C-alpha cells in the first residue's frame, strides 16, 4: 500500500509539473487569451500595455512589449514566460541562459492561425478542453456571420474596402492577413494589391473604394480623415463612409474578439438604414 501511494504521489507530481503555475506574459493579446482560458491566477507578471481585461492592469509589470526587466522576471521565478512575435530574440536567449523556459508565439496571419495558436496555448497551460469549447463557439459565430453576409451580397455586390493601419508612409492590410479575413468574411473586397503593405494615395484613388477604415494605431485619425476628404472622387469620401476602428480590436484580436470585431465590420459595410 505504501509503495502504491508513493508511486501515485510521484505520478501526480510529474503530471502537475507538465503545466506552469507561474506565468509571465510578454504581450497584451497573450494576456487577454490567458484570461479567456481562466488562467488569470497563474499570471504573475505582464507588460504595461496589458490592460484587457481590467484586472490585467493589477498584475506585476515587467516592462513593455519590446523591452523587459530581466532581473525582475528572474526574481518573480516564473515556470514559463510566454513571448509574442515582437519579443526581442536576444531577450529570449538571455532568459533561456537564466534557466527560464520561454515559449514564443509567431504573428498569426489569418483567422485559422489565431484559432490554432489559441488551442496551442490552452494545451501548454493545461486548459485544452476550455480552449476547444471557446474555439467551437467562435467558429460557429463566424460561420453564421459569413452566411448572413452572403445573403446580403446576393442583393448588394461586395463593397470595395481600404484599411489604413499606418500613415507616413501609408500602410495597409495585405491579402494574407487576418484583417483581410475581416473584410472578406464581412462580404467586402480588399482593394490592396501589395505584398509589403506599403501603398500610395494615388493607388487608392484609382481603385476607388466604397469604404475606408482607419485603425487608431499611432495615427492622428481626425487629421487622416481630413486628408482623405480632399479626394472627393472616391466613393467612400463622396458618401461619407470613412470609419475609425480601434487598433487593438482590428490588429490584435483573440478568437473571441475576432468574432466581435467582425460584427462591427459587417455593420460598417452594411449600415442599417
């Protein structure tokens, strides 16, 4: 009996050691996803930009998305540091040299990758089933939205959309991005034909979008709207269809916020009359 108990205790220790209890997140989206997975109690540190949900502001701050306080991270004794695509490779190497386990997530290019990475995160922290439930619900919501927009498009052909996510130089969403998924799932057409994201006003004027969406990321949005309004031949300008969307929603979605933002894009493309 004693031998059996010792073996069971040993097994339980090994099993629990597979999943981290002390996590540091180096990205706002990663932090938000940990909350979605009910792993908030495991978060012992995050960045100053981790503000969603509200409780994330109360976690110990270890720096920014780009620069972190390595001494502070070491002192917090994390089981795992979860890094974003923006984390400096040198930082990851230094943390590894300190004996700290780091897992880095790459920048998700589309909705499917967002879902896949969320499932992977759930697996890593031991909440795979919770992640699967969330993804199943999100995929169902997204498919429902797509079916509705297909019905709308049968009456009203897909509208041409230009998304501005940078200024000076003008920067837009490429075809291989989840922002493109936002547009297409909502029944629109992304006019941007570029692999780099860099674009020109002349190209926008020539392609004449029906809708212009400006992300708030580091852009003086009201000034940008004034600039666009000078080009009165653009349908979006003529019909007063220039919209501002929060960059966090548009550029840093979780699976859940992807579905929510997609609904917002649908409302922009098909405003209620």
